[in-house]
C-alpha cells in the first residue's frame, strides 16, 4: 500500500496516545487496534500507545461487567432496540450521565491520573463524557472516533471534545443537528486493520490455499463475533435451494452453534469455522457475503469489493447501516432465510447485477481511513500541549 510522502508527516520526537475502549462488541477494540497499527506504520517508534478498557479496569461493580452482559443482550434484539431508543436523545443522555457521575467519579479521576497522554482518543460512546468530565481546568487534546456508521447514539457526541471523527456524511449531519460545531467534525471513514485494506489477491489461488472449491461461486455466511442472528436457519435455506455453490460459515465465539453445524450433513461443499483471523482472505476469496449489519464487517466487505446480503441487524443502532448499504447499491436487505436465498439466486442468475454491486462497494470503500485518522491524531496532539476545559462534557452542558 502506498504511504504518504515524508513531508506530509509533521516533525516531532515522541507522542504518547491513550485509547479508551471496551469489549462491548468487537468493533471498538478493532477500531482502536486499526488506528494504532496505522500509527506505527506511519510514524514508527515516535508514537507509543496504550489501550485502556475503562469498563473492566475502572468501572465500579456491577457496571464493570458490561462486557460480559453484551453477548446476552445482543441475542435479544428487541431488548437491545428498546435500550437504544430509551437512552437516546440529548436530554435522556444528559440525565443518565449526570445520574451516574457520582457513582463513577472516583473511577474516572483515577483513570485520567494513571494514564497521562499527549492525546486521549475515545472509540466507545460511554467513555467520552465521563472521562472528559474527570479533568480539571486543563487536559490533553481529546478526540472521539465514532465506530457506528449512520445511526449514532447521542452518547457519542460530547461538546467538550476537540474533534469528533465520523465515518459517513450521515453521521456528520446527525452530529450537527445535535449541536456539535461543524469545525469540530471530520468525515473520514471507519478504521479497519491494514490486512483488510490490501489489494485483492488472486481469488483462485486463495481458494486453493483455503481448500475451497474453485469451480463454484462461494457464499460467505457470518454472524459477527458472537455468531448472532438466524445463522443456522439461513445456512439450511441456502443449501436447500439446490444452487450449485460452496458455503463458508463463520460462527464466531458461538461454540455451541459451531458444534451443531459440524454435526450435520451438508449437500454442498460446506466449511465451518469458529472465531477466525483469516477473514481478510475469506472476503477476498468469496463472491457474496451474508452478514448481520455490523459497521465493521460492512466496511471490511466494501474494502474487499464484496457485495453484501444483510440478514439481521440490531434495532436502532444498525437500522441506518441497512439503508446505507442498500441505497448505495452495495447490497440488499433480506431479513428472512428465503429472502437471502432469493437474493443469492438473483446475483448468480444475473451477473450484471452482481457486478454493479461490486462497483458500488468500490465507490464506498475507503481503505486509507485508519491512516487518515492516525495523521489527524498526530496533528491534533501537536496543535496544543494542554487544552482549557471550560466546556467539560455532556454532563455539565446540554
């Protein structure tokens, strides 16, 4: 991948960056790791980084168990959607943050004391306001990197941050409508790991290495890191259609589902995996991706020029992702197994439609997003040593 010329990199000796994240879903960690990887590729040892899981390391009980609760919560989409909508909105968000502040105050202050940095970067909606509020009169520059694509919860937007980086124009408009100043917003894209941003390798060579069929179209079926959604029913519908294809199923951390699928007989070449690190190669080798509407997976697919069929989404949070993909022509929404099968049949029967979706993916892709964000963070860190903190957070400002 071509890197920026040296004269585009501002001169400095060393910067230390602190990333706030938590494992409530894989997207927050993945975004932080992608930016950190880009920082090291761009600047080498001149930048040091640390990742702070604010829930596990600092939150008081029982809040610190949020990462443990997340897999159960997302498997009940109606409950997730209700939680999203009931907590969304400036007044509701401020009420929740203000109510929680006395309970988390000491933890937030301990975090900022123990993890000094030249810049603080939040990649989680629940980290920004509370940590920002813990600083006194001065603090280092503070940047939020939003890791949702379109439907952005108001927890993400805190008026006191120096910059909010958003992935889409839709997200920028949402921030402006909530009162964030346009000059403190920048549309870049969603950061993903460098291995998802390389030029596509030879598909047949990849399939040979993976042991997949080379003479059949390959459908890649995934359910996110937690293996959520009607993965098993969708897989059964695909193979029952009689279409000549190869099927690759990734169950993530859902071990019970993996074992159940492995115990079945499949009438087409079928390959079943758990949590994998080879997803970039999988996406480059496949013809069609069937997935939940998670922002990270969608972004990775766009970078791989891989058309997507979205078969489930988290209500509220991921509704906009479906609209984003379908209106831009990069995929279709198929919330029932028979609709997934119909969409696959259409793309196999009419290759021109599939080719149009591939072209749409290429238009939407931004494989340089992590590197762009890395350069933004360095410039932001160098712009000021300490920042006055008169407008601390959404806790103290509506």
